C-alpha cells in the first residue's frame, strides 16, 4: 500500500462528512486534503484509543517530531510521507501541524472548560487550524477567506460537540462551558448521567445558536472571488448544517441517540452543493465576460 493509498483508506473508513467533499476536487488537491485529514485522524486516534495518558503524550511527541520530518525530508509514517509534496506545493506551515497536535493533547489534560473563551482555544487548534490549511490547498485570492476558514472550523467543531455530547460524556469529557451550564441550571453530573431536562434542552439550544452564528460569520467573510475554489468547504458546511438541523428538529434529544446522516444523504447534499456552486460560478463568469 502506497502512502496515498493508506491515507485514502484511512479517510474512507472514518465515515467522515469531509470524505464526501473531497470527491469533487481535482486529483492533486484531493490527494493533499486527504493526506491532511489522515494526519488529523492519526493524532486524534492517539488520544481516543490510548488508555494511558503518559503513553499518549509520548506518542504525540513522536508525531511532533514526525511532522518536523515532513519538512526535513525523512518522514517514517505513510501519512507524513504523503504530506511531503503537499506541504511544499501548498505552503503548509509546520507550526499549524504542531498546533493541531497541541489541541489534541488538551484532551489529555481535560478538566472541563470554565468559559467559552477557554473552549474557543481548543476549537481553534483542532478545527480552525485544519480549515486554515485547507484553504491553502483549495486556493484563494482574498485574505478575508482566512477569516472564513477560521470561523467555519469553529462552526464545525461546535456542531461536533453538540452531536457527540453523549459519547464524550461516556469518555468522561465535557466540552460545554462550565459557566454556561451554571447559567442554565445544569451540573456536569447531569450531563455525565445523561439527565435530560428543560434546562438541559435550553442549554443545547444555546449551543446550537452559537454554532449557527459561526456559520453565518464564515459565509459573510467569504469573498465571491474565492467561493468556487472553496466549494469543498461549502460542501462540508452544507452537510454539517444539515446535521445541526436534524438535532434541532429532533428537539435536542441528544442523550437518546446520536444524530447522523446516512452516507447516501451526505453524497446527495455534496452533489447538490457542488452543482449549485458550479452554476453560480458559471453565471458570474458569464457576467464578467459581458462587461469586458
């Protein structure tokens, strides 16, 4: 199995919504973003699958060294090998890879987040940094697109936190700001014990509203000139927003079941979004020609 095949297999098996957005990219960009996503999966798996925190720290330190080897020319892991070319071609900074690893390591020290400001740092590292590297791969002309990438990453992570609240509680992790739990009359023990109440539902509703605000902020930052190159991000956003709508329509019953879209529905949303963005791009290109 080649490094690229390893990354493709890792990404496909994850069942992530990201996989469907990659299908509509040209091969070089698809290879690069698949390798980047596989890197994120590898370091995330260290934290999720390693029962001993000290061992997990050692493994994450190895990944920091391996990330540096991507740029030194001697990586050992197939994911790092697959990233060698894209790191140069798309100017992906080593510091961004290291910050993603720092974000994953925050889970090993997890004692809850006192406020949203504290949680935002975690989201920035594990999600927005990925978004910032993704826009480098997709291509952009206007630097406002970097703000779009940051806010879209925040929106994705906040959606994930809401969707995964039950599974995270089972791992002893709580990603809802503690001061907001107190504001809504909910305790960490209530979340850990999956005790649904009207207060809990209002807390979840508040979190969903914040996620929506980040989606809207992201769209507001995206310049029209960069919209078509960034269509993969818009495909991801359409899938994630559909998940958020399912959560809202289900009445925030997040302790009863994990809301997820079927692979067929994700593919359908991806195709619809790609088609819509292509039509929009052609229409704007036509207008530009008329004004020449």
